[in-house]
């Protein structure tokens, strides 16, 4: 797990339509909900510095654990939603879910391939990916931001990585099917040849369908002229 990130926030009293005035001042509205210990907390309306939070959120994934410091009261939390302006892409609202450090958390962690597969260099091959997230369960302090998978073990066309091949901390329980594909290798040349063959077959079928129709039309016109 990477170094814990602390986000500074203040309690927010402004609500409703007046929140727009906060945004114009460079203040981002947000909310914290969830659990502290075994107790469900009342949602806490907060406000944050828009510029600072925008830079921090760029580094976060859906499983990144952060600490929200609300006027001295600290809440371990995970970013659950970041609403953005549909035109400008700027943040408009953020939701944080407070988590209990003594209770296991079910999370979907993104998978990231690291490095280049030798098969891409030594043969006409391309790496194909399977699932993009891994479902896991663990305590918040053991939650990884991402699962890094070494692509350099994909050395030939028979190379494949399944969920069961991933090496993770013993503190993490994997919930995803162990036989799910993470990454593998296939030939580029074979795919291109198959596409060309399919295009050629389609062209032949089209030609066969069109020509008889034109010939038959000509015959009907001749027969009509003879009757006249």
C-alpha cells in the first residue's frame, strides 16, 4: 500500500442553491458517510479547496485509502464518487465513504500491466487483456490502489496469466474466479489473414447475388418487347 494521503476539509453549512457561490470562490462541496468503528455516522457536509483536491484525486483509484481531516477530526475513507462538469470537466462534488479499520472491506481493484511482453518484440504477436479489475476482501489498511501484473513473463504464443497466477499479500482474499483471464498472447498476422479471407468471401457472395438479378431483368425486358 502506498503512503497515506491526507485531505484537508472544513465543515460546510452552505447547502442547496447557495453551493454555487462556493464553487465560484474555488471551494468544492463534498460529503462523508459510512462507518467509524462499528457505528454508522451521520453524513457530514464538507468543503475543500478545489485546486488542491483536483490535483490529489488525479492520483487516486476507487480503492485508494485516504484520511479526511475535518477541523482536527480524522476519517479514514475511500473516494466513492467525483462529479464533474459535463462541459469543462471540473469537479463539482465529491463523496467519501468513511471505513472502519477493524472491519474487512469488499473492493474492486484495477489491474495494470507493467512492462512489455517479449512476445510483442520477438514475434508477430499482440497482448490481449481479460478482466480489468480484481474483486478482493481485506482490511482497509491492506487495500492496494492497483494490482500490478508483470507483462514480461508473456514470452511466447502459449504464455497466459490467470487470476490464480497473481501473487498478492496473504492479507488479501481474492473473490474473483481464479480461472479468469488477466492477459495472454495472440498472433497479429493470423488475425489479419482471417479478416482478409472474410472480406474476400463476402465480396464473392455479393457478386454472385447481384449478377443473376441483372441478367434476369434483361430477359424480362426482351420478353416484354416481343409481346408488343
